[in-house]
C-alpha cells in the first residue's frame, strides 16, 4: 500500500505540473498501521522455528558463516561473480545486471567498479536507465578476492564466445558482464529466480536477492566500517536510510557491545575502590616503623665484603685488669659515659670505695694513733 500511494502521488504531481489538475488529491491519503519491515538475522532459534512452522521474516539476513556456506555451494555456478558482488559489496540487482566491463577496473592497484546505469523490469519489459538516486552513481572499491573472481568470470565469458564461434552459434558482444548464452545481458528476473533455486539447493534459510544487500551492510558494519562509509558503499542519499533500514545488528556485535559495557562499569568500580583505599591509607595515623622480619639480604656477587669492626681501645676493663690496678694502687679512669665528671676519682663513702692497696696501711696508722 505504501508503494502504491507513492506511485499515485508521483503521477498526480506530474498532472498538477502539466496543468491537468489543480491540486493533488492523493497528498492527504494516510496509510495507518504500516511499519517498514526491519531485517532479522537468521539465528539458530529462528532457523529451528522456520523448520517447524515454515514461517520466515519478510526481510532476513544471513550471518557470515551462512553466506560463506552459500558461496561455497555455488563455486561452480557461471554467475558466481554476481552472487559475490551482491553479498559482499551490496550492489542492487539492477546495478549488477546493467554492469559493463568498461565500468570495471580490475587492476590490483586501482581495483574499482563504477555504477553508471540501472537495468530493471517494469512488468515484462526491461528498462535501463540511470541509477536509482543521484548518490547511486558511485565508485565501489574491490578487494583482491573480488578482483580474482571477476578475472575468472571474464575468462569464462571469453571461452563461451570462442565456443560459440566454433559451433557457428550467434554471439553478440554486448559488453555486459553478466550475459546469456548468446552474449545479450541477462533479464533481472532471471537473476532472482536463479538465486532462489540455488538457496534451496544449499539447504540454507531463505533470503531474497535484495536481502544480500542488507547482509553486506551488516557484515561491513561488523567488520568495522562506519555509517558514512556504508552510505557511500550502498549509494544512499541519506545516512538515516543506512542506519535504520540496512544495518542489522548481528549477534556477535551485540555480545561485544554487552561485554564492553560491562567491562567499562567494572573498571570504573575498581578505580573507585582503589581511590578509597589510597585515601584511607593517607588518613591513617602513623604508628611508627614496623620491625622488619625479613631475612637479611644476600650479598651480591662481586660486592666487597663488609669490614670487620675492630675492638674499641676504651673498652671496659676485664676482671683481671681491675685486680692488677687494685694491687698497684692505680685508680681506674672514669667510664666514657660518665660525662658529668670526666677523669674524676671515685670518692664515694663506704668501705667498698677504698682500694685494696690502701686498706692495710690506713688501718695500721689508725691503731698507732690511739692514745
């Protein structure tokens, strides 16, 4: 219904422009309840549901593994290059069918193809004209594998031309990339029918030929391409169309996004705990250095050994030295720690303070002095 309204409004606007009508009566028509379908990825759960019920989304997207399985199953198909460019470069059906060899540069240094025309159908009639939009006229970069596949396809076309000449069959050198057995360009409807047959043979969940365009945008987005790059690749006039319609979120991107978001929060929590511990350590009162319980460090190889400490000259006198000093009557010097009375003699009262050499003469002198 939405497409019918768009076509009707375009026709009536042309009538207003030509003066046939004064106003467009279709501009006030509103279609309620219509929602543009969004592409759904063929996950394992959707595949199981499709096998049981036969129901499938109106717009579906293959994963990278499913697309690789399809391309592997059609490796010997004469139109492999068409399926490859549709699945990896996101070209429209009309752009592929209208592609000419003059628009392709398969030199590895340049490796580009240019979209100059669009070949589509209107009923049973094939119509060829300009691309769908002004942005559709664009240059598309090619990878090495795509260049190799196009070179193989061109050799195959040349072999078909030589074979037709040998067998006397007509061959028209039309210059198109994808041709029939007589050299004329293929009908776009043939590409659609052929693709559906190959999908059933491969045993894969069903997708339309145009759904490969959705899948190419989703896979390129998963590979790291930004929306502006995708807009240029697909030839969209607005980046909103690229973001809303053609970029489906694949399960791998969802899981990476979920893991990255959780890791971001966990890292923030770790930084907060570290700041709290550091601040608490700074505000903790100093209780003095803790006794070291670690074993003494081993000497490094080649390091000089520490010098042995020599005994002090002013060491404390041994017991034998003290007896010799007592007999000789020599008064020992003061202890080095006795700083308040350096070199003072010991004149403390009491018998214990008299030396052994002076004890006997003093006693005898006292006895003789008595009357």
